[in-house]
C-alpha cells in the first residue's frame, strides 16, 4: 500500500514541535494541497521548509505515514480523552468535506479550488485515521488490508475461469446433491390454514408439510425454496440433502458436522433470519443488494461449515434468487410451481419457476 502526499507549513519551522510541545499558531487555513498536521513534524536540516509547499520526494507507505503523523500528536495517550480526540477530529473533517461538496454543487466550475481543498481535507482525515489506529494498536497497512479483503469479498472481480468444484464432487454420485432436478410446491387449504407440500420429480413428497407457523399469513410456508436455492447456488444445504437422501455416509465425520442436527438448525436459522429481514423490505422485490451486516452475520453463523468459503456476494445472489422464486411460488394462483435447479456456484440464477395447471383443492 503506497500513498504519495505533499505538505504545507504554517508558522516558524523547527520550533520545538512534537507531542510534548505546544502546537504552532494556526494563522490561516491554506487553500493549497496540504496535510497540515504532518507539516508540524521536525524536518531534517537539508529539507527544512521555509514556507510554501513541502513535498516528499518519494512515495511513502502507509506505516511510514502513520509513524510521521503521530509524531505531531497533541493529545497522546490511551485514555478515553485521547481516544475520543481523533474521533471528534474525523467528524469535523467529514463536515468540511461536505461543505466543499455543497459549494461545488452550488457554484459548479466557479469553485476552482475544489480539488485542492478536498485534497487538504482528505489529508486531515488520513491524519486522524492514522492517529486513531495508533491508539488502537493497529497499523494502517493492517487496516487497509482488512478493508480490501472485505470489499473483495463483497464485490469480487468476476473472472472467466469458471467455478471451483463443488464440495461433494469427490463423493459417490449417490452422496452428491442433485445437479439437476425438478420439484413442485403444492398449496392446499386445511381448515383455516394453508399447507404447502413439496414433491420431487417422481411424485414423492419431500420433507414435511409446512405452514407459516405465524399468527398472520406471510408465506413462510414456501421457505423450502430457500434450501433448494442454497443447494443450487452455493452447493450447500443440509436440508436439501435430507430431502433427496444424499447424505455422505461414506465419511461419518463429514456427515456428522455438515449434515447433522447443528448444521441443519443453522440453515433453518439462516432461512428464518433472512425471511424476517426481507419481509421488512417488501420481500426484496426490486432490490439489487442487501445489507452487508446481514451477509456478515450469515457468514459467521456458517463459518465452520464447508459453505464458509462462499463470499458475501455469492450469499447475496443466492438470497435474491431465493426470494425471486419465493415470490413466484407464493403468488401462483393454483398454489403450485415447478423449480428446476442446477447445483453449482452460478453467477446468475439457475432456477426457473412456472405455474402449473390449477390444483383441485379439497372441499
């Protein structure tokens, strides 16, 4: 990680600056590119500034910037006041950034110093970030690397290299998730409640019949579509393995961890968690992205399982696709639909749903 920056000095150079000395008087805020606090550092004699711009003659990495910036810390320490100082400073500098953007929107090109003023404010933001990181025993390089890992997981760069093999590829075919299958959701009324049953391509019922398990009709009875979508798009679903009888009996350890009660409860918990989130967001209709906090929680829940290597983006696609299928199933007048799925880590939806002929409901 490399950052290049320039500095501008205000006040007399070399006048006992640093953590233990009083800060130099602020005469005016420069409109030129600057990182004003770094300029307070004691400069070597051959590079001592005499006013105006002072630029590094080389690229400076983040950790070096952090060390130099914190030599000018006027509120050192690890107490509560020392920690809150850079946080308040960040809030103030963000306000300054907003002010410059407002002037840009109002004045347009007439605001000629926009880029230079923004550079100065961004330099101040970077100083406060470095200061706070130091007080939290973090290096800027570590912070930057963590952030890059996070955004790459959330917004991975698509490649044309295809997808890695599914986690059950090395097992016998009878122990693999079905690579292609058709299922049918059938909804019927039983008294004052709606009941949904799931049937495989051979007409056999898969799993148990479902109701909403709620005081109000909310369509949760169709939530098995989530399990099928997880299998199709993530290559993971203990519940779907139970539906099709494809547990990995040849590896008792894997079966216990990946397909046992704990993994099944985690998947059902994820389905319920996502459903609760979605019902507050119009069941994700017209939504292209979900909250990163939701994705982070889901990934933590499943981090010890084989699906733990799936990215936030892959989870997001699976969630959005599952609700696309859920909406079709829940809105089918006959109460039935057929979904065709292909297991794999597909970048687009591998599922399809279509209404069937009306189902004759019991009287």
